C-alpha cells in the first residue's frame, strides 16, 4: 500500500516486527515515534530488491533466501557515520597523558586499545596520532584495534582517505604531518594507518567481541544513543566481564551509563569522565 505522497506505508504491526528484528540483530532501536523515519530509511532497500511491501522485507530478513546478504546492506543503511578527527579530545588526552603512563609504570604489559563502532576510522586514527605525538610507539608495545558492523564504514577506514569535513577540528600542522592530498581527499600516512587493525564486529555478538573486549581501554563513543537501555546494559556487561582490572571505558560525553551498570564507576580523570572497572 502507498500513501498519497507515493511512499510505501509501514503499518504499525510490521513496524513492531521489523523494530524487534533489527534491535535483536544489530542493536539499533527505533522508538514508537520513529516509524516514519524507519520507513524512509528502508524504502530504497525495498526498491533495490523489487519488493512491494515492508512485510515482504521482514520475511526476507527473517527467513530468506538472501537474508545474510541483505543484513550488511541494511546495516550500512541504518549506520550513522558522523565523526571527525580530534572529536571529544579530552578523553584521548586522558588516555595518552595519564592512563597510558600509569599502565606502563605499573608493568601491566602491552597497551591495548579497542575503538568499538569506529565508523570511518577518524577516532582510532586520532588516538594513533596522539600516541605518536607523545612518543609512545617508540617507548612501549601498543595494539590499536578498531571495529564496526558496517561493511561500508570499514571499507572507508581501510582505504584511509578523508574529505575536508573530517578535518574541521584537527590542527593544520597535524594534517600536514600525517596526511597527503590525493584525488578525492587526504590520505593518511601508511606508517600511522598500519598501526591500526580494522576488523568487523557486531557489539551484540560475543563471539566477535570477546577477543577485543579484553583490552584495558575501550572507546565506545556515540553509539549507545541508538540502542535501547536493555541493549546497552547487555553490551556493557559483556565488556565488564572480559576487561581486566583496572579497565577504562569511554562512552560519548553525552552518554550516561549510570542506570545500566554497577560494574563501572564514573570517575573524573584529567579533564574527562571515564567509567572505570576497579
């Protein structure tokens, strides 16, 4: 059925079915007032697949055939890839200037950092730049992992080419030092880019996150706002179970975990608030 504007309608019942399926598979949650938003995001997928209704799309996702090939397409459609270099820098400074020195001085082994939901790669690259500027790569063993569930985002991360919008907060001197102009944007220096291991990981799949969540430093920023409270609680509990002690979790500055976990205590370290497993 189509509306007067020619848009395929998303009936309430089908919306509820799709919402639950999407939430259970990739975590993204749509409140009751977001039915039209979900419909608008899925309309192009219906057109690409030649489907006539959202119910047909639900059956494809749930039962197939073709469901496993469609889920990555849907994930890319629903992913929000708004990020940039030097975003929420106080947290990065706390890591580089306070927590890494403490970790090394205490003899806790290699420094492992995981950027969960890394989008197109600006966050892990910002951390790598800050670590390099402070000389840490020359002083200790560091592992940087970055993951995302979106195939398109990971492809951009691995390509390492960024447009002007990504640089709106990065000092010009650092762009000149670590990036080279190429067709389509600026390409990150290969020696810095190679410091980061980009992998696919769904935050709702422990089989994919378990090896990563053993890192003492986890950045999972500006992704929980798209999840339900129950989903956030589940993910954070998985982190707490696998992280060493002490462990440091960095959500986005606008994301509070106080109502979803008691495993982490909120602490002010330097100029940043960090959730700490003691």
